[in-house]
């Protein structure tokens, strides 16, 4: 799969994932407010809601950046996802022994999948930044060859002429 298409797929998956998590965090905030608990008990949910909204917007920005080959649109996603991976890895190393085994498996699976996608998107960002990969340029080169490039004439050799006569 092409890195640009991979960026589209990862962007769409992230938009769906973070939109669902934002809805869940909003429901948790509403539930804690309806239970009339302290405001401090809903603060982790508010933080999750803010992070979810930021990641939805950054993922949409990455999709636009992949479509237009703009490395500056892809960079926020790479930075925030990389930062999240570092924080998630430290959290797993520090508090991993206190969580149930299924939750530990979920953390490890999430960190592994995000690492693979972040590295691939990082390579795509690096290529677009260096001008190696450009959607518009790539499409233009396929449809229009560079100037002064002509195909050479076909040369018939003597054995091809003799074979045709026989």
C-alpha cells in the first residue's frame, strides 16, 4: 500500500476512534454531573474529552495534508502521536503490573499498532518534507513526460529482416 493511502486509512481510523472516545468521555462527564459528584471526579473525563477533540482535528488535518502533500499538515499528528506513545509506554512500564492482564494486553496491542502507524506516517512526512513524494508532481510526471525526452526509433537488425522474408 502506498504511504499516502496508508495515511488516509490511518487518519480515518483515528477520526472514528477519537470521535467515539470523545462521545464516551462526554457521556462520563454527564453521568458524573448527574450523580452530583465533586467536580474533581469528572476532571479526568474532561481531560480525555479535550484530548479526543484535539486528536480528531489533528487527524482530519493529517488527511488533508496527505491529500495535498503538505508536510506541515502531517507534522502535528506525528508529534502528538509520538508524544502519546512515549507517555503510554512510560505509563505501561510504571503501572503495568497493577492492571488486569486483559487491560495490559490492550495497552501493549495499542502501543504496538500506534508505533507501526506512527513510524509509517513519519516516513511519509519525511518524504513529503524532502520533496521525494509529491502527489501532484507524481501524477504530472505520469501524464506528461519531462521536456526533451523522446523515445528512440526502433532499429531493425539484419536477422529480423531475414526472418520476416522467410
